[in-house]
C-alpha cells in the first residue's frame, strides 16, 4: 500500500500507512479539511474530497448558517513533497538569523580563545594578536558552527533564530545530534564558503537565488522545510538588533586595530633622572614605582605579554663593582625571580654591562632577562618578563632594552 502524507498547520507529517491514516481520522487528528497526499496524486487534496477517504468520515460537516461568517482562506497551501517547493522559508529572515549569530559568537569565542591562549599558549596568542581581523574571523567560523550545532541540539534554536523566528525541523528518521552537526558543517562549506570572503559572496548569492525561486538551499535538500516567514514587525526588530550588535563589533574592531598599531607605532619616554628621551613602542605603558632607594620605572605591554622594570641607584663613591652589584641585585629579586645563568659581559649603547637569564617564580613560562650597567657612581638595571618565546616578543624586548639604556648617558 502507498504511504500517505498529511499537513497539520505549517508542518507536513508522514509517511503513514492506510490503517494508521484511518486511525488518525477516527481520533479527529485528521478532519475533512486536512490536506493529504500520496504517490500518484498530482497535488495535495483535502481528505474530505478524496474518493477513498471521504467515506471514512461518519458524519458530514455542518452546513453554514446564514449568520456564520465566511472562513478566511487557509494560510497553508501545501505542495507535493517531491516538488521541493519551499513556501515557508524566505531568504532574508534566514540571513538575519545567521548574521546575528555570527556577530554575537565570533567576538565572544574570539575573546575566549584569546584568553585561553594568553594563559596556556602565549606564542599562539601573539600570533592571534597580530593576525588580520578578517582572517581571524574566518578561522573562528568552524568553532561558531560547532557552538550553533550544540545550541540546536540542546534547545532547538539559536539566539539569532529565536529573535527572527526561524525553525529547523529534524527529519523523523534522523539522529538529532548528527543532523544538526552535519547541517552546520554544510552551511559553513556551501553557505558561507568556508569563511573565505570572496567565495562566501558567491555561495550566499547562490543560496539566495535558490530560495527566491521556491527551492531549498543546497544544504537543506532532502530535509523538512525550514520555517522562516516572520512578520514584518519581527523582521524589522531583528534588523535593529543586528545593527546594534554590528555597531558593537565595529567598536571592538577599532579597539583591536588600536592594539595592533601600538606594536608598530612609537612613543617618546623621558627618563626623569637624566631628562633624556627614548623612542619606545607605544605598546609599553610606563609608570614610576615606589622604592626605598633610588628610582624605578615599570613598563607593561598587554599585546606582548611582557613587563619590564628599569631601575637606578647612585653610590657614594665610584668604587662600585659591576659584578658585586649584579650579585646583590640577584639576591634582592630572589623572592620573585630565579636567575639560572651566569652573569655574562654585554655591551649596551656602547657601555659595558652584565646580563643573566632566569625564570619567574610565579609564572613558570615567563622568560626573565636582567641587565646591569655601572657607570661611575651610577648603577642602572633592567629586568624583563616575557611570557612566551615568539620572535616578535624577543625582538620588541631587545629594542626596548636598547632604547631605554640610551637615556643613561
């Protein structure tokens, strides 16, 4: 026997056998006005008009009285499931829903990835900080797709779909988790063009044209119809929300670009002890520290995951020994820094000095470098902390130390 399909509201149900169909008629779930279809029929037909089903209805429908108002035309005009016609899925509501989801999740997940890498993988964090923003967003899309699939599995919707009023039914014979995971993967590939801007333009135009011509998107072929037919008011509210979130993203993007520029632009720092100036990267934010003797200046760079302290002391005579001072400095910082190498001679800005390396007691992944220069009665020192070992971090640290010692003489 042929399988039957029947429409209830906006949903198409089936297939069901003929016995089950008659049971649904007896229970009242299918009445004379319910549209039904089976293989061999040219189009959907109300059950009461079908010759084989009409006799299943025991009593005829009541005749309308003179005072009974005329029924409005049905909102649902079903079509054959084999035609692939989508009558409840418009392109723009689906676009706004996806747009809102991406606008919210890309920066949120990007912040999470940035925080995690800053803590556990500083070298990767530096690469992310200096990465092109469009490329970073494209790399985040697979992670966004996974999170959206998890939302759909858990709640049946996402933030954007809930706002716009888009619903994606699950086929009766499919596993819910596998269906949504596979669908999001297909959306990312054939809908968003793998996040590649030029490719995404063509894939989205292609999917828009399919929906505009009453077809399904390529990633929804063979699946139940996606419901995307909100009211004008709801769609307008969604557009306003999307605009607000977009503006928020623009503000974040500007702040991110400022952070990137701070790695390449410079600022002037004046040494208060000598009144000489140094040209250092804008990423270093300076402030003076409180000390028991001498003076010390603290510099921090969030973008480089680096810190530095530049200190000065003056001796009562010129008989100070650089190695003795370096060893005393080593003991003074022992509670927070472990110097693991011997002091080795270096020349900084034409001045002889000593340098040693070590590690932070608190942050085991921090690379510490201490440099000491003694000139007459004056002793100068820097100690740098860098979490990570990327070439960019090392280069910026070396440039900073070289520039800061330029203010000594």
